[in-house]
C-alpha cells in the first residue's frame, strides 16, 4: 500500500520553508548551484526544496542554514 499523500497543512509548511530558504539564498546573492555546493547538495535538490516538492531531513536543513550563515530557526 503506498503512503498517504501529505496533508494540506504539511504541504503549506513545506512550501513556507522552501520560500524562506529561497529568500535567504537570494539575500546572500547565491545561486541554487552555489548554495548546493556549500551545503553538499546538487542544484536540483535545492530547487525541489525551494519549490516545496521535497521534504528535507533535519540534517539537510542544518547544512543549508550553515551554508547560508543563518540560524536554523530562520528557515523553519
């Protein structure tokens, strides 16, 4: 049996986190590629996270926050 799709609340939260990551990335004048390199991810992963299509692990969020030099709480 396939997993149940995420609830609308979960999807909205995922999009909100992605928007905050994108805003922080643009504020830092980073491309998705540069952020990916600094965080140890590929550009496609950054894109999926920013678009809300992926649900990143906490470890990934910490790496992104560190790469952007922002507190984790600013992203979540």
